[in-house]
């Protein structure tokens, strides 16, 4: 007999000893009850992941569990919010215990690392679909927003030490059969795609330093566009300063630019900060254990200009990834 | 050209003038920011709806938009929490503007009636899937829980004035071709299935009166089982006291009991309260504009006993609906 829904919830998503105990009342009632920290605001974000759109059927369940939570934590990071708790809704075509065990292992490993708790959710039969909603806390007025970029600010992007942006897109191109890579190179970029690291510590460190921030989920150009529109400014990017991993740096220049500028799935922070904040930004990154790179600047003139090393404008057609038209 | 994801979000889910303005920062940033009311706890619940499981392809989009939010608000009602805000994640096979317009209309009509705000979410391409997470507030210690039922308490169920429980299941049996109904009767029970009314006002009114509460989503027997297990008690139900609509009351006794006891999708409140609270319960229901019916009592002996009018125990095999084994 197949495991029923309630047994399934108990077996994989109820934890005998809570690694973090933030909820007054957790899984098993109609609602979870949480006690907000007095004076703080709540940051809420929600991402839905669909097979074939946000992950491939080839992803190991453990990495998928990690990624489903990571992409949500990345939104909290982009707001400078401290993660507190999350809910998980899961539609599964069938009860697949190997999948559930791996998924739960990957998800809870990241939850434990961030000291946050699964406080509720839903499971149902249906085409594979993962929906996580995360909650974080931030002092009033200190959240990093998209609308605060000002002309003259420097434009920064985070990246793994020794890594860069665009690797997830490069991995996708390999899966699509458009690019060939050696086994080690493929594993490196596949890991970037399947095991993104939310920049939570950096987001917290950028409070009071960054004038605007967003996380890179749909590609640098598209995501930067949101910041520019909401802030009423433009920007220029020095494309030769884009941080690239050794693997991507060995690809053609056209592929480098496509992956780094329009890649998607990077889950790095793109942020602006006044020039006076540079030392603070570098210190925040060092404290968070990640690298940051200054890649351009915010300008008063609307639009985005991509510049080569000589300062000449490149004519590139890059678009933000769009889940319906992309 | 098809509407892109961002245009779609703007067109249907951004409202020019917010009917309720609870969010410090709403849709359009990485996170929504909410300011909790000092001293209150947050109640959080999350439900995912999948076509063919939780609704049929025949449901009018406006009713689906209503129902997706209603089933989540029902969880807040069962906790006695006051709704504040919600997020929506939506996977759609294609951009269908007629569907989106109707869905948004039904969802926002209920949101406006409850004075709550859509504060964020996600849209993506994929098999139709709706995931809503709701947030409410409740004073510490006043949430209605599942674990507070005590032997001697009366067992109550809410229902629409002039209606009852089990109609949604009866409608499902008609859709399945198992039962035939006249057009008016079918529309009445179909409305119960597609347009459930979350008992938010009743849930608030039951604070301090009910010893335990749950909302009826999977069927009375199954949902009551959660309360009994968590409270460490048993119960008896006088089946002849179950509130039935005129339509269900005209069906066979076997179908009546199947629909009322194991129906699912009722979204009424099932709650226990000490006998001394009876006048208060009736007053709370009257103030909320709904009916309540005393259907049995909580007992020390474990298990559930179904009794006929003479007090004899019925031998019925009814199970709670389970999304995987049901």
C-alpha cells in the first residue's frame, strides 16, 4: 500500500528534534504560529519551481531540495532580511520515497545552515511542482529595495570566490546539446546551476551600504532593468569586468557575454552603492565569505549601455529571461 | 505577441488603488515588507490546488480565484486568526487572458471583502497549479488549536443558514456521473463546491470559547480524527443531527452519510467547546451570520463512535480523503 499523504508528511517533513525552534506552533495544525521580533518588519517572498522550466528531470533530488529553498532565500538576501522560517507546498506525480528522502535532505541541510524552520505547507498529487514561501525579518527602513539606485552609484555583483556569473546558463547549454564541455568542467558549471548559494550574509552586511539590490534570477540585464526602471535611472556596464569562472572564461566571447549578461539562475546579488561605500562593501563581502566585483555605474540617462575595455558601446541584443516569452 | 510574465503580473495582479494597504512594500520588489501589529502572533498557512484533484476543468475562473483564496482563509479561520495578506504563485499552461481576468476578479472580490492584500508571488509556465500562502494575526495564547478538546466538550459544526455539510461531495458525485440531480439542485450543490465561504468571522468569535477547532477540508471524520489524536480524546457523533441542505436531505441515507461524514471540501469549522460555552457559541455564530449545529461530544475513550437517533452505534466504514491514497 502506498504511503498516504499524512504519513508522507510525517515521515519526511516532521523532524523529531528541531534544529531551530522559531515557531510557537509548527507543522500539524491549521496554521503555524510565529512570534515576530518586536519592532522588526516581515519580509515575505514566494517562488514556484516547475520541472522543465526551473530545473531539469536530471537534477538529483538532494540538489533540488537545496535549490528550491535557496532561490527563495536569495530573495530575502536581496532585501537584506534575516531568514526566519518557510512553508513548502509540493505536488508529486506519485509517492517516490527516494525522491522525497533526497529532497528533504538537501532542503533541511540548507535550512539548518541558515537556522530556519519549516513551519507548514501542503502536499498533493499532481505534476511535479514546488512552491516555497520564506519569511525574514528586517528593521524598518533598512530593507534593500529596487528603487534606491542613484546616478553616480557604483554597480556591483557578488560571485563565489574563484567563480563568476553565467555558469548556470552554460550548464543549461550543455544539457541542451548546444555546447560541449569536459567532464570536470561540466560538473563545475552543473553544480553552479543545481546548487546555488543564497547570499544571505552579504545581504545583511549590505544594509546601510547598498542603495538598491536585486538577486540575479532572470539574467543580469533583465534583473538590472527592474532596478533601473524602479529607480528612474540608467546604467553602464564595463563588460570586461564581469566576473567569469575559469570554465566560462575559456568559452567564446559571444557565449561568455550571453551567459553572464542574460544567463539567469545565478542567484548572486546585483547592487548599487555610492562610491563612498566601497570600503564598506568590500569589508561586508569579506565578512560574508564571498567576492564582489564593481562592474559599472548608475547614470542619470535612462537605458543600459554595455561598454568594452576602450569605453566604446557594444551593440548587443540581450534580453531578460521571461518564463512565458523567453 | 504573447504577453510576457512581467506584463501579465502587472496587468492582472497589480491594482492601481489598493483596497487595503497593509503592506509597507507590496508587489514589485524581491520581497514584500509587512509591519506586524505589536504584540500579536503571526498565523501562516499554505495550500496548493491542482486541477483534477482540488478543482475540475469545468470550474469558472472567477469561482476558482475565489476558492483558491477561500480554502486558505479557512485555515486562518480555524485558528481564530484575523487575515492580513497573502501571496499567490501560479503555474499556467499558457497565457489565457480570459482565465486570468476571471481568476483575478474572483480572488480580489474575496480579498476585498476580507480587507486583505495580495503582497507578492510568482507566475510561471507549467501545468495549472495554484499556491496561496496566507498570513493572519492572533493575540498570543488565543489561537484555536487542534489539541485542546477535552472529554465532556460539545462537538459543533458550522454551516450556511439553510445549508449543511456534504454538498460539495454531492456535486462531485454528479460530475463523476454517479448521481443525477435536477438543474437547480445541481447548481446549488455546485455552488457549495466552487464557492465555499471561509468562516473567518466565526473563527474570530470563537476565541476564548472553543477548546479546539479545525476546518473541514478532507471530510468530517478524517478532520475530526486529527483533533482527536492531537487532543488525546475520542468522540461520538449523533449522525441524525448532522446539518444537511434540502438537496442532500432528499438523497438516500447512505449517500447523505457518505457526503456529510467523508465528503471533503466543506470549509466549515468543526470545533469543540465546553457545555458552559453554548450560549456564547450561539451568539458568536449569530454575529457572524452563520449557523452552528451541535452534532456530538468529546469523550475520554479513544476512537470515534457514530450513533443513530436511538443511541445505537452504526458500523460505517468512512475514511478521510487522502490526496494520494483516496
